[in-house]
């Protein structure tokens, strides 16, 4: 479904775009006018809190974008660096009274910057491999997964990492990959358990397995499906691989659109085959937030636009399906056997800021019998994972996680709960580096509905 | 800027403590008043008083003007950089140094965010009372410079009443350590006269603040009115009846609509012409007694709906809506002219009506949201800077509103400060002699006038009185001493 | 023309008398009838290089040092009257020479009480209160006087009339010059007009009195009362007198009647629980008890030497510890407001010079923040009745020399030469 052009390797010579000219296409100028410069956002911004630079704050970045569009500033290296430094955690959107769509503006700006950047050939090759070859392909992902596990198990990873530079650091920051059996993919159809007495059938779901999740934390997908089936939902598993969130956040909007199209089209076909509108769900917050943007992303697409808008309006985080059932008493959870000591929930940015989902995970956790919970101060601030940010800028990612690790240590929690593979990796790496004794789990691993008879 | 100076500063502040050139300077060109801009020569980000003082000394030697900056949320251009000047930002001075629950005080670096201070005090049943609407971002240092207000200053008073101590880096780099709290320190009230000086006397780097006990009971009422008159009259009645709520805030229809469309939607009725937020604090009994009187006034003045916040969550929501109101206006207008006039509380209704008239006559859209209890009006006039005729009409309306407020016994600014924006109005309110006297005070602090020059006092007023202590004075006093 | 004649020319013969004050002998005292006349008097001083002592009714004459040099006294006693009282706005503007008693009466008509609530309100002017930064008895409730000054008009040494602030409860336009003037003891300017914020007159008053075995116990009782979060105007503990060997605790409450009813019951039952015998008064009785206590703090006529010590409440325990050492060997009476950590010390027997100097030296050594109000002359001529020079003294000196470059206002009356 991809054209040859999209999979072509990068040219040996980078495009000779003038970095100064045409700054306008960097920025959604009209959107930048929504910002009234009140500054309420700046203290919510992790990069501002660390650097103290207003150019590294949401208001400052919008100011820069606007100044670039007004040709008052050059989109120079400093400009690009401040844009790259942004986590796109969208914390600022949660506090913006004017409703500025910062994430969307940043995606556009990064896309514009990417097209005029003069990257080294090796960097261009790595990006091409990552974004164009590996992420969209299950086969390639499996291959990378298997190779990585092999290197981890044999100790080759540890041996060669130092020689591999940035790639080596990335390799080392990966958690231990599970054995192949745990990385197995889900069946295409999973039937929900139904009682004869059930008055209403639960809506059928359309679930995204995601690119990294099956390789890194395959059991999380299984736990999610188990929980949803136990709650009476049929779960269809999409064959599409990557939702394109990483592409959109990293200046590859065209490829992101392409992946979105693939996904929406598969959803349309599945709905038609099922004769019902399937609810798209995901258990990865980063993907969920991006899926909700499909309507905007494909707004100009004559073929897919309308479907994408309908799709986006239906997208839910998996926890949103279960929490109302806890509230109305139709679902009970069992005490988990796999956890001891207090647990703490850390809101993934793209769940709380990106999707506005804050209560549902807490409702689920509260409903787990015998679970001791502690609140994490500043749980809505970014952990520094931010998609592949922690791989691209490991030092910055670690600096952003540092205060959160301290909070975690002070909280006394023995288990950290989140719901995004990137956050899980970041926390695991941080906890390991500090030698702390804290487990990191996905919420789905704790939510086990009582089996109904 | 001189390369040797930059090198010396970099030596003091480190690589991350200095923004020397390029696009990174651009976001500093304005504060919350985006209309006025000037890109600074440099931005310094000290982490300690010592770093700030050392930098200041170097700048003094080089004769460079200095503009202090907190979060840049001010609305009067107080933090707008000046010609040939550098900005010293407090953004990396964010440590809460000490919370003393027994002494009900806290010592903080000046870059600590207002809301973070209250968060640090909360476990002890205390809070920091001044609550500007920008409290989630604005810094204590900025609050000190502007003598900031906020809704609850109606009961608790503006920033100046909550400052127990300051550490000030003076224009010449000397550190003036007034951090030790004393009820009536002997000598002149340096702290009291420094608070609200808008960065023209020195740079504050540490602040000792008073913390207030969280009241046993807080009750928040929302009264809906068919017009602004009823809401204003209710407030005047409460003041005249000497009731003591902790906050009295009015929002008009356009403001309500902007807020309700934002993330801070508070549940204000969207079709209401005006809502009045009343908060009462105290013992259960005090609140109960006052609340009865308040309700009677509200009903008598024609409130069509009365709502009481049921729980802290609902209360927070009602307040979040009020505090996000200014930012939320971004939805209804590309640009906003925010006035900050104060009038005696007996004149509320008349001034609010006159403000609306002035805007109507000029075909301008007005959103009004204000600290009614303090008589502090915030008419927000919507405009689009690309429409030059509209800009002209807005400025004219702004001037007229100020003139009428002053004629009614009012003043230019209740909490935003004079900054650059209201300089012109200073002549309406003060005589030359008044301004010249203020200049004299300034000259005692900063004889070279390098601190935030051109702000707060019209330059003309300052130029006229270059006072220098007369050399003969000490000699004469010495002679007198010898005689006695 | 001699000074006497010149001053007479400005104010008329009736408003000039002799003042048997400091600086080695009698001085002419002039009392201008309005601001214009006051300006003339200051210009006269300014152009002739004379030094002026500003005063109201002179009731706090002994609160400052003797000046290094003075030529005449300028009294505001004839510049009196309320300029505007806005009951609907709770603000007041008055000429500086108006007595606090007059103001109290005026604002009572509109249901307000005057802040500051000062001892012997008929004896002092509002200008004098502000110039000396004299906070009221109800400071615990309303805070210090400087928080309630909304604006002033002041005459500088050269006769410049300058205003700051306004008559508005909230206002940040221009520098708060009035904060600088408050407590400057006439060393920067002559205050001619004062604008104040007012507080509601309470519906009901209550006074509670009981005894404690020791100072520590009394201080603890005060803290306990505060923990109850009562509507307290003041809590006072007084040292034993001739008639009693125990410390006395006095608490004054005021507010809405319904509230006071309930709170009094609460105090009653809480103290009865701990077997404390208490006396409680309400209404006018409570008020006069309160006034009696208030006025005791500053009884000039009795001629007692008297001083005030204050620290931030955190320092209260240390302050109480130091009292014993500082005042050992003298017959001192203490009346302490523990919740604002303010101590008033009275010497009901005249201090000998030696005693006074001994106490004073110990105070200086203690590092405490003190001010002799009514100090023996031996100390007043010494020049440190406000304690040792505070941080920022150099800046204060610069402030004085820029605001009053010609030293029209007599130097040396305030701390360290100011």
C-alpha cells in the first residue's frame, strides 16, 4: 500500500533549502494569534522549569513561531533547538485559557523545520530506517525485536553498545525484552464473555496493538484484551501496525498521514464486515491522543477525511470503557496477586493532557480490592519519555525525569503504574539507574475483572 | 554589548545562565502586554543572590540598564526590556528556602511561583494570601515589584501587607539584606516603600512572606443577575453595610462566554448578563451570620439565581474560571486592551455603566471582569491590531475611561502597575511636584537611574529634579553638634 | 526682622508661643492655620537655613532624641478637620492636626471604628500617630498602622506639597511614599493630610480576664486562645502588681453579636474545663475595660519611663527569656501582647540615670529591637533610644538627604543621626 517513492532511501545530498526564507510555512500563523501572551502556561512546561529560558516555554515557542511568520526572526539553529527541546507533552494545553492547540502547532513547525534541515547522511539514514522501514512494518519490528533480545540475552548488547554511539545508548536504555512467547501477537478476533442474563450487548471494539508495545510489553496487550473480554466486549485487533504518532511529533507529517489513512481504511472495512461501528481503542496513551487527531490530520483528504473525523470522535482509551461499569456496579475487579506494597499512578501526558482522561484510571485503581495507593505530587508532569525524545536527547530526558524519581522515592510506592510503553521504558531506565526497588507496570496488568459465571 | 562584559558575565553565570544573542532573546521582547516590544541585549539567569549581585556589579561598572523579570506575566509593560538594556530573569531562582509553620512565614527565592508557595504551605494549614489571577505562573519577586493584588486581596490586602522581609540587589550590586522579619524595624520602612516600585529601585532576589491560616470555613456563592447594575449595587450595599466577605468578583456576559468555552469552564450560566462571585471566610458561625446578610442583599438587588459551591472541587472550578478569564478572552478577540482603574466603591455602578457607554459609542466590544469589592475595574476592550482605526478608537476609549475614573476620585491602576503603559496617565493623577518627590526617592536608591528606566515615572518628571545632597549639610550638622 | 516677627507675620500673633522643649532652651512654636501658612513657614526655614521640629500636639515629644540643632517648632494643631468621610466606601481623609478622638467620633456615626485604636486618643493627632508609626491596640486583628494608610499629602523641607496614594482601598499608582513617611518621626516631611482605611464598628464587645501562676503559663494561655480562632482584637498578659502576685491574662473580642455570644460561651467552657476562674464582661463594660488597658500602655502624665520591645512572634520565647536579664534589678512592669510579640515596659518608680543606662546597655547588648518611648533625658541625649543602627542605614541617610537636602527638618531626632 506504499508507493516506491515513499520507501526510497534519502538522497545523498540534502535539499538546499534556504533556512531563512519562507518561514511562513513553518507556522500556523492564524493559530498563533489565539495566544494572548498571558503566560499562564510557562510554569507548567518541563523544559522551562529546568532551563528557565522563556524561549523554552510554550508561550516563548509560540512567540518564536509567530515572529518567524512575521519575518521578525530567523528560523536559525537556536530556533530549531528550542523546538527540538520541546517534549510536546501538551501540559501547556491543559492550562491554556485560550485553548491554543500547541501540540498541533509544534507538529507543523517541526515538519517545516525537517524539510529545511541539513542533517548528516548517517542521521538521515537512521531516520529513514526508523520512520519509513521499521515502524510501519510488523515484520521489520519483529526482526529488530528478535535481534535485540538475542543481543541482550547473549550480552552482546552490553559489549557493543559503547561502540555504537547514540544507537548504543538507545540499545542500552531498552528494558529486557521478553521471550518470543510473550511477544506473540493477539488473535484477530477475541470474543467477549456473555451472560445469558445480559440485557445489552457491549459494544465491539477495534484495538490497536501498536508498534513497540508487542515487542516490549506484549503481555500488556494480552491483559488489556482479557480484561475487556471479561467485561463482555468483543475485541477486533487491527492489522495496521504504527499509528504514526511518532512521525507526526518528529517532523514527518506526510508519512503520518499515510499511516493514518491505512488505519482508518482498515477500520472502515472492519466496520462494514461487522455491520456495526466498532469503537477504536488503545492502551497506549501516545497512540490514543494521536488517533483523536486523525480527523484534523486528514481534514483535507477527499477520500478519507470524513471517515477519519468519524473515527477520531469515537476513539477511547481502554480505561474509559471499564470505569463507568465500576461506577454502575456491573463490573467488579479481583485482588491482584502480582503486586505488593503501595502503588502510585503517574498520568501519561498524552492521556491527561492529550485526551483529557484523568479519572478513569483512578476509578479502576480504586476498585481493585486491597490495593494501597499513594498520590504522586505533580503526576501530570512529563517523565521525559515523550515518544522517542528520551532516545534522541537522553540527557534532557533524564533531567526531566530526575525530580519525578525523587518524588517517587519519597512517596514510598513499590509499584509505579502508567499506561504508555514509552513512559514504562523511561521509568524502568530511571529506576534502574537509581537502583531503586520499584516495579513499573501498565494499568492493564493490575485490572482483572471478576470472571462472570 | 561589550565582549569583555559578556565574558565576565558568562564566567559568573555559566553557559546556561546567559542568553547572549539570537532568536532566543525574542520571547523576552514583551511581558503580558504584547503591544509594547523591545528585544533585550542579553538575558541573565542567575541562580543565587550572589550571582545576581556579582552580575549587577559588572553591569553597573559598564553603565548598562537593567530590567528585572519574573515570569513576564505583568500587564503594564513593567518587564518590557529597554533600549540598550539587559534582562535579569528570576526563572532559575525557584527554591523555597524555608517554611516556618510556627512563625507562619516562608523564605523563598524571588523566582518561586506564587501558586507553588501556597502549595508548599498547604501541608501546614497555611496559605499565601495574595492570589493574582496569574498565580499559577507569576513569581513572588514579580508580585513584590508590582504590589500585586488578586480576588482575595479584598479581605487580606495586596502583596505589601504580606511581605516580612526582602533581599534586594541594589543598582550598584550591593546586597541589602532585610530578610529578618521584624514587626516595626527601626528606621525608614524600606520594605514598604520598595514593594510596588516596579523594578525601578533594585532587584529583589529573596522574599520573606507572611503565611495565613486556612480559614475553618470557606463558602463560595454565585449570584446571577439580569444586568451589571444589580451586581454592582449588591457590592456597594455590602460595603456600605460593612459586611466583610473575602472576595467579591463580577463577570459580564462576554467574559462568561469566553470562560465557559475554555478549559476553565466553571459552570457559569452562559446566558447570564452578569455573575457575582462572593466568598466568605471565617468560623462556621461568622460565615453563617454574614451569609444571611449577603443573601438578603443579593435577593433585594434582583439576583435571579443563587448557587452555593457544594464542595472544594466546585469552589475551585468557580475560581479557576475567574482566574482564567483574561487568557480565555483570546478566544473572542485577537487583541485585548486591559484597563485596571480603581474607583471608590460607592461609584461602581456609575463607572461600570459609563465604561460600557464609552465603548458602545465607539463601536467597541467590551468584556468586563473585576475585583468589585476593591472597586478595581478591568474593562477589557477587544480589538484587532491590524485594524488601525479600531486601535485608535480603543486608545481613545481607554483614555476616556481613565479620565472619568480619576474625576470620580479613582486612580490609574489597582494592581497591574504603571509600567510603560500608564505613564501618560500619571500626569492626569499627579502634579509635577508629586512626581518630582517620587523621583527623589528613586535617586536615593539608584542615582544613575539604571534600574528599569523609563517605567512608572514619566521621564520628564525625573529630568527636572536631579537632586544632589548639598555638601554643606553634614558640615552644618557637625557644627551644630559641637555647639550643644 | 527676627524669626519671631517673621513667623508672626505668617500665622498671626495668636498662633505663636514658646516651647520649653529640647535643644537647650525655649523655642518659638508656630501653629499655621492652613497648608499655605505651613508652606510659608517651611520656606522661611528653607531660605534662612533654619531647622524645624514638626509636631502635632506634642504628646510624643519624648519619643525621639534631642535634635542636634533646632530653630523653631511647627505644630499642625490648627490644621484640623475631616476632609471627607465616605461611609459607603469605608475611607477617611483628614488634616494631620485632627485628634484621633475627633476622628473616632466622626466615623462612629457611619458605623466604623478608627484604626489605629490608640491610647488617649484626645491627646494625640492622626498626623503624629502616622509620623511615629504608632500602631493601635487592635494590631493583632487589623495589622500595623502602615497597612491602613491609603495616601498622604506632605510638605517637604522646601515647602513642596506632594501627595502619594489616594483615598482608595486598592491603588498601586506611583511609589508608596506614605509608607516611607509612616514612622519617620518628622525627619523627612511634615504630614498635612492623611487618608485612612476604616474597619466596621463591632456590634458587640467582650473582655475576658483570668490569672496565671507564671509568665510562661500566661503566655501559653494566650497561645491557646489563638488556637481557638476567636475574633480577638488583643490578648494581653500583665505582670504581677502590688495587689496580686499572679500574672493576669486579658483577652478582648469584638464582632457580630451572635458570634460574640457563642464565642464567649466557648471561652467560658474551655477555661472552666481547665478549672480557671475567669471574669467576663460584655458591651460598654468590656469596652471601658479595653480602653483602660489600652491607655495604660502610654500614660505620659504619670511620668513613667516606658519602652516598647517587639520581635516577630517566632522570637517570642527568646524575647521572654531575655526580659529577665535586661530588666534585672529594676521595678519594671510588663504588659505583653504575646500573639504579636510586643512588650511594653513601664518603670513606675523614676529610674536613676545609672539604672537607665544599665538597662539601656543591656538592651543594646541583647540585640533586641526596642524603642524608648518616654526615655529619661540622659538617654535621649545619647542618641540611640531606637537601638543600634539597622541594616540599610546608609540608604536611609541617602533618602533623607535627597528628600530634605537642606536639613530643614531638625536632624538627630531619629535613629543614628537621621
